[in-house]
């Protein structure tokens, strides 16, 4: 009896295990079927709606704002700066007195020159009198010689003295002209002790102080700078990779750090033919970036344009973020650049590139369409053909954990 009960219990346990195995097999099949069932593709797509906007293809660069017209006022004579009549920020007109240098040394030179000229003038008068007397003596000796009563030696002596007297007159006249020239230079130097404004404008810098000693023996020292701030020139540094895209007269705009919400517009005036010369180093005069030693130096070309500054909002040495507009499309159908997939091989017409985009239809179906692209910037592209405003396009796909992937922009 016991044996029969043990066999029955063992058979019951085997039946339970078979039932559990069958249930697990059924559940596994259901799970496999669920995994193999296609999911909704639109659910894992990052979608953007085709819209309208402005797309600009620009070349960006940094520039420095400088006055269009300015002059550095220097000193042409040495001496102590006795009077300074202006201050920084003051408006001056052409001809206004700016500063005075002690004129004592130059005044003494002028007085000495005038005295020397007076002495030479008196000497000239004396020599002319001697010349007249010598001419008279020569005339008398010539008359005696013609009458046969004069001596030949006396005639020759009179002729020599007349010629010497005439030569002395010419020499003194030359000395007077030389003195006049020196006196004129000394008087000009005396005039330079009073420094006048060479143009009208604003004093944007004053580097001298009243009482300072000025030494102009080797180089004219700069005392101040006058600038006309009604119009400014922006000196923009453009890399060699972008300078070929610039053309004279092309539109541009720029912003400044002090006016982040303000945009100034202008047109490119000029591109200088060569980059600025690098500063010379102290060892032998060779340039710091030349001679083949610096292989990673960036070559920058200077692009110039002018902008009106009637309200005085732009100041010298401000930094400008400049955008040269190579192409622009306004009120255009636009899509994110990340949604574009280039067609291979690329078309020859680069002005109207062809790309493929992935769309989500009204029923959630995924479709691929070829479009024609116009102007592009770093983030958006103009669609010339193939899409309509309001359509939904795929810009990326979510990862397995449901997060959107990192999308890189095509530059």
C-alpha cells in the first residue's frame, strides 16, 4: 500500500512539472510574438514641422571700430609744455589753440637771426659804397688811359679793385639770403611752440601733461589724438578660408557687446590686398610668425566698411561681431539641416542641392522624399521644392531608453 501511495505522489509531481513547463513555453511564445510584432515607427522619431523663416548664408568675423578720420597731434619743437588748453572728450574746431611750449629757446634763435640779418644789411650798404667808389676810380683811370696820360698799371689796379668790390657785394647778398632762410626756419620753429588743431573733432586721447618736458630731437612725440566720430570704419579680420567668399559691395550687419539687441547694417567697402605685416621681434628684426618657424599661424585679411555714427553710440576700439551675407532667403520654407540626407552622387548644381528627407504622413506612415535645397546656414535650410509648410519631417530617432539621440549639425 505504501508503495502504491509513493508512486502516485511521484506521478503527481511529474504532472505538475510538465504543466509548469508547458505554461512557460506558452508565455515565451507570447513574448517572442510581442517582440517580433513591428512597433509604431513614428513613436521613436524626433519630429519637426516644416515652417517659414529667414535663412542667411553668412561669413562671420571679428572687427575693431575706429574713427574714419583722425589725426595724431605731435610736437615739432623741444621744451617744457607750459600750457595745455584742452581735456579728453572736448570738442575742438580747426585752428583752436591746444597747447603751448616754452618759446624761450626758439625766440632767442629768432632774435639772433634778425640781428645777423641787420648786420649783413649794413655790411652790404658799406660794400656797395666801396663798389661805387671802385667803379668811379676805374672810370677815371680809363679816361686817363685814353688820353695817353695815365699809366697802365694804375688802370689794372683800379679794374681789379672794382671787380673785388662787386664780388664782395654778391657774397654779402648770398649771406643775407642764407640768413633769411635760417630766420624763416627759426620763426617757423617759434610758431610751432603754439600747437593748433589741424581738424575739427573730438579729443579722444591726451597723452601729455602740463609741465612735461617734450623732446622732439629724434621723433615727434604724440601729444593727443583728434577724431571725427560722426562716421566710423570697422577693420574686420577675415580668415583666408573665408576671404574668397567676400565681394566689394556685399551686404553685411554687425553687433557690439555694448548693444546686444542692436544691429547695424552696411556694405563691404574694400578688402586690403595683403594681410597686415607681423610685428618684428627683438632678435635681429625677423617677424615673430615668419620664416617658416610657425606652421600653425592663421592668415587674416582686413576687410573695411564704414558706418554712420550720428548718435555717437559707436566708440573707438569697440569689438564688432560682423556677418557678411553671402546669400539670404526671406519668408522661405525652412527645415532643420539635421533632417537632410545628401543624394549621392552630389549634383553639379551646387546652388540647388538635392537631398532626401524622411516624412511622417497623416496616418503615421514613414516615407522618403527628395527635395531641392537653396540657401543654408548652420541650423536651417531653404526648401525650394519637395516640401510644403506644415508637413512633419524626421530629424532623428530616439535611442532604446527613449531619450533623443545627440544630433550633429552639418556645416
